[in-house]
C-alpha cells in the first residue's frame, strides 16, 4: 500500500487564503476593466461609494479570516476523503461568502444604528439584500476558487 503524505495543519488555511485573495483580485480586475471598457467608470465609482469603502475593506478582511479558519478544517476533510473534494471546496467557499457578508452587513447595520438610526426595513436593507446579491454574484468565483482549492489540497495530500 502506498502511504499518503502527512498533511500539514496549515496547508488548508494557506490554500484557502490564496484561493480567496486570488478570486477577489480577479473579480476586481474584471469589474474595473469592464467598467473602463464600457465607459461606466462614473457609475462604478457611485456604486462603490454607495456600498461604502469601509464595507468593502471589511468584506475583504473577514473573507480572508473566514477562509483561514474554514480552510484548515476543509483541508483535513479533503485529505481524509478526496472523493468529495468538490463538494467540500464549494461548501467551504459558500460558507466563507455567507459569513463574510453577514459580518460586513452587521457592521454596516451597527454603524447605521449609531449614526443615523435604523429604518423600519433594516433587515431587508442590511441583511437580506447584501446576502442575496453576494450569493448570486459569487457563484462563478466560488466554483473556480473551490476547484483550485480542492485540486491543490488533493495534490498536497498525495491523492
């Protein structure tokens, strides 16, 4: 019987953070190049101001943190059961997006409550809409980054 390489505990975290940062950079590049080529840079700037730069930075930081935390466990599970590497990778990517969006939305909700007060439909504005938009817009990045993560983890585990 051939022995598998022993998985380092930080291998899953490292690969998940790399996949997260890479997919965020690629998506940012694609959005900005599309805006520049179609002449809608002004609209993109307005959209970024509407979202808020604090929220964008918060999302990037929390996504890296959650990728680190969830990637460690996912790497171990993939190492133990390589047949379900796609399912585990996609599930982990989806959880990173959900947790990051919820953390960022709660931060925005708290800031709004402190500065201006919450509107009557605060749950829809601060929780439901951002979560729905992020889940719709991140399907392709989750598939691409999840595939990359899964293959990397399977290869590093010697599968």
